[in-house]
C-alpha cells in the first residue's frame, strides 16, 4: 500500500481527519493482540512516509473498504426499490403530464 492509497482509504473510511481515528480503528486487529487503539502517531508517520506501512494494515483496510462497498451497494438497491415503488404510486395518484415531468427531471439527474 502506498501513502497515497492509505490516505485515499483513510478519507473514504473516516473522513478528512482520518489519521487519529485510524489508530483506534486498527487497534482491535493488531497482530500482537487486540487493543483499544494503537499509538495515534503511527498513521501520521505512515502517511508522511517516515515509517513503512505494515502489511497487516493493507489487509485490514481492504477488508473495511470491501465491507463499506457492500453496505453502499445494499443501500443503493434499497433506494432503487423504494424509488420504483414511489414512481408506481405517482402513476396512480397524478395525471400523466405530472408523471412525465418528474420522469424527465429524474432522467436529467441520472445523466449528470
């Protein structure tokens, strides 16, 4: 894992201020035994290149990114299903002109 990849993963998982929270997130996965947190300076040192990123960190971050991606996919599928239900309800509650208007707005948003 490169420092750039670490930064990108950290931001995806934890937001802009990712380094200190990453130490806490990785603590339970430490190869020398689970702990509440690691030394919070380590992610700063890894990100700066001062210290190499341990290989176990790659494995844990990949696992966390995959879990996050799976949750996003599941949420997207739920949103799509609910959207389809609501569109079907609109068809019965409103006249055709209004439904076409809403569908055109949705089509434009999908293109952007």
